[in-house]
């Protein structure tokens, strides 16, 4: 069973003891409400490292909509049970400790973060990159694992690690999907049965449309609120809302 640590000073002592053993550390950062996609990241980290650290932290600075933050599912007891022996340590910090300076210091990327997700969620990637950097500094992993479903986030984290000369490997992991094709996401749990039945049309249309404008128009005609659909570097990326729940996905062209 994984050891849960809430206070950062306690975690610092824990991390020092791991360092004395000279063991490799794999890290999976999450916001909780875990599903099979998260478990696949943990399984890979388990195969490739001596120790595995999971963080569960609903990061307030990446939410531009306070209502979205309030509605984000929080299922810590279930998450811990689900993880079992896949992680050795679960870091569950408090916002007050993660942001003692109240977010006065932050990481800002001035190019790619302004498009796609960044264009529709102002400030989102400042929050993402800042919390990822803080967590990487706290955990000091040799490898950190990120899902390819959040492709823009993955690429920005890779760019930050390179730009700031951080000594670790960012490991991309394939998107896991339900049998009907919907990408696994913690937000899926907020859909009604009817909404969940309609949601797989999103990746099917992304994959099947001849171009991005056609995909966007088809999604709108089927009742999705479309934030964007764009083709970039051989990948079609999209974000839609259904029943007020925001879903993102990407498929290879």
C-alpha cells in the first residue's frame, strides 16, 4: 500500500531517504479522480523505476472558470484504493503549501500556449506549467509520465523541461480509450447517461472528417459546442462541450 504524505516538510524528509538509497524515481502527476488511463501511466512507471510517486492535487491556478474548479471530481479514498501497490508514495499537498506566495511567481510560455487550449482558457497554461515545475522540484524524479490525450500540455511540458535545463525524462504515454472510442477522462464521470452515449461521436468525427472545418461543422450540427478543431503537424486536435462538460481529444491524420 502506498504511503500518503500531505505536508511538504514530511515529503522532503521522505525524498531524502529515497535519495540515500540511490533508487530511480518515476513520477505521475494527476488531479485525482483516477481512471484506467492514469493506472496505465503508473504501470509503466512501475516497470521502469525502483520507486513510483503519484501526486494528487487539484491545481486551482489552471482553472479560468471557478465553477469548473468547484465541480471537478474529488475522490481521494477511491483513488488510493485503486492505486494499490502501483505507487510507493502518494503526495497530496494543500494549496496553501503549494502556493505560499499566492501565485505571484509563475511560469509563462509566450508562444504555443496562446493557441488552442490557451486561446479558450486564458492563463490555463501558466497554472499548468507552474504547478508541474513545482512538483518536479519537489519530487526530483528521473522520469515523469504524461498522457498524449493532453497533447498541447505534453509538448509545453517537454519544452519547459528543455528550456530550463531540468535533469529528467518526460515520457509520453498513449491515450487510453473506452471500447466505444471515447478517450478516458476524469470529466467523463460528469456526463449523464445520454451525454455519455453521445460523447463518442466526438473522436469519430475528428477521425472521419476530411478536414478540420468539416469536423467542426459536423460536431456543431450534432449538438456539440465547439471550442476549436485544428490540424497541426499531422494531428487533428479538438475541444468541445457537451452538457457543460469540456472534452478534449486528438487523433493522428
